[in-house]
């Protein structure tokens, strides 16, 4: 992204605000000065104006947010002198220092850090993100389990003394699938270490942490996960093939199509409203549903066909020597029969359905990516038409409506809002169409009744705003009955442990500390949205 326009806008914003103050005869409230500097600091780092970032950081260190103070004009002018000088230099020479910020691609490892010691959580998250990995932080065990199911991390770091027992959380996670787990603890006695390893920990690290060694050991666990994923053909939970083996079988089928002109069909299936099952009956019941569904698929297809767990509650099937009409007929029969099956959870009984999309492959030049994309479009068309049905993309009517995800940006800085909207608009997502709106404060956000729009919501909230700050918005959002369809990413310029701890406790799905790299933020947003799909 080119930042020159935003740099000019920021310089103009600084000069306009200071002009208003210096031409006024009124005393200026300290809170107003603090919020102004806080806003400038976050934006300047993001658009790579390092000199302004450094100066505003130093100025903020000299004042307190809530100090009961009013500034006189001369006093304020002296206080902001270096900021005035650097803005003037930028306008005249435009040779200010630029901070080199790390960038990274969206397809990167995701690490989940679970620790109710917020100071340690911040240290570990910052260290891991400096390496270029994406980190999801959590202080609450219940939220951690929910994040695990929703986001599928590649490595988990959990504190032994986590409230309600870190070992218990470790045991819950290892009932589900293989994911490398590192346990941390201030205590390093033999019994605690043995206890951790007996409960499935892959490594144990003593606090206080040697960050350099910590990074090496986390990287080793990520390498183990990658090796495991590429060598094991079966999905651990459902015992059908995993998505990595799908690529090999697809390539074999393409070779057969070239050799003998034998076409095939590929399908994507998604269990309808699966999140409601997890929410109502628990994740263990949800796992039982997945296993039963996978087994039923295996038992009701031909020996020449394949079933793969594609991810979460989504499955892929490859039908050899089969056109799309035949594949739709097979899946429709399976849907009709399986929807009659009754599941039990205690005294509750329930039934499930699925939606499906099929793509007929009769051209050897079709890639797996494009075949799956076509099947996925048909799948979402089936969901748009009411679920519990199977469509073929080859005969699908034009004008497919993708899954709508409502994205709201709430930030009082017009420059940040503009950049975030531009970033969101530039994102290409196969399964979602983003409905993007921006708001300058929380009051206007709620007055718009934005959350009444149907579908899922993804909120990007600034932590410090006048009228209603991000934490107040988050608290109000999480009091809603439909809070489960709302995900929240907090942007904060304050590394205050209390603010971060409160945000996580209130239910924020992630936080990013200003200043941030636009490319880094884009990768994080895209990763979170894709994992919500």
C-alpha cells in the first residue's frame, strides 16, 4: 500500500488541531491532549512515520491520561515544540525516518497462548509475533476451548497453574486431535514436569522464559506439526482421509482423465448449523456427530470413491467415473437417509442435515483449487436456498450470492478508518462477500443498529475513543443474546495489562497493539475471517 496520501493527511490533522488550540484563548484539558497524542502515535507507526512515532511516544510518557490538569497556550506550545518542528520539516523536505516494519503472508502458523498471568501473556505474544507467527491470546479456559475449535491452532502454549487447572485444559484438547502443546510454569520441580508430560505436554518451559530459547522450542513444535500433517493420511478424529491426501487423489484422477478420458466429480459437504450442536450439547457430542457422519459417508459410497475431512465440519468427496448429476443423486439419497438418524445427548434428541456442492471435472487442465472453488460456490448456493440440499455448480443458475460477512470498523481516527476499509475492500475471499461499514464512535455504531443485520459480524474496535471506547463497545456487544455470531478484534495503543486483560475477559477474539503494520494486520484479519468461514 502507498502511504504518501495518508502521511499528508496525518500531518494536516496535526497542524489543524494545534492551530485550533493555539488560536484559542481557552485552557486545554489534559485528557484532550492525551487522546490527540495517542491517536497520532498509533497512526504514525502504522503509516511508517517513525520520527513522529518516536516524539509522540516520548510525549505520552510525560503525561498521564487521567491527570486533573489544564494546559495554557504557551505551556502547551512548549510541550509540543518538537512535534511542531518535525511536521514542518516533513512538509518542506519529506525526508523523515521510516520504521522498517515486518510483513508476512496470510498462510502462517497460528499459535494459541493461554495464560491468566497477563504480563507473561503479553511478553510471549509479542515475542512470537516478532518472529512473524500469528498469535491468539486467551486468559479464560472456556474461551480457550472455543477458540481451539473455531481457529484450529498449530501449537498451544498453556500455563500449568491456569485457573481451573491447566492440566485439565490440556486433557480436553488432547482428546480431540494432535496439536503440539507446550506447558509453562514458575515451578520446575520433577513432579510437576512429570505430571505435565503424563497429561500430554510435548514440552515444558520454566518461567521466567529465555525468549531466544523459547522461540527455538516453539519452532521445533511447529516443524513436528508440519511433518505430522504431511505424512499422516487419515484425519485423527473421523478416520477418513485428510485434506492433504485429497491433492494426491485429485492428481491421480486428472492423470486418469488424460489417459483414458474418464471424468470424475468432486463435492464439498458442510453439516448445517453445526455450531449450534457444539453450543447446545458440547464439543464432545459435536465430535461424535462428525465421526458418525464420516462413517456413514464411507459406508454409502462406492469402493472407488473417496471421503476426506476438509476442515471442521466440512467434508470433500471424490466420485470416480461419475458426472455431476449422478453425484448429486448419490448425495441427495445420503442426505435423505442420514437426516433420519437420531442423536442422543442425555435426555435430548436431535437430527442433522447437510448441504452440498458438486463440480464435474471433464477437463484435465482444471486445478484442484478451481474445482474446489466451483464446488464451494454450489455449496453456498445450497445454503442460501435454505440448506439441506445438494447443488451442482455445472448447472447452477448465474448470480451466485456468497456468504455475507458484516465487517464493522469503529475508530475515531479518520485516517485509520480509511486505511482499514481500503484493506478490507482489497481482500479476496472465496467463501465470503464482505459488507463493510465504518463508524467514528461507538454511539453511532449502536445507533445504526448494525448488529441487527442478518449473518455473522466481525468488529474491529479501537481501544481509546471519545464518547464510548472500544472496551465499552465490547462489553455491550458481549451482553447480547446473539453474541456467538460476533467476533471482535481490538486495536489498542496501550500496552496496559489491565486493558488487555479486560478485553480478553470480556470476550475479544484477538488484539493488536498500535502501531501496526498494515500488511500484518491484513494477514491477521484475513486469517481470522477465513477460519470463521
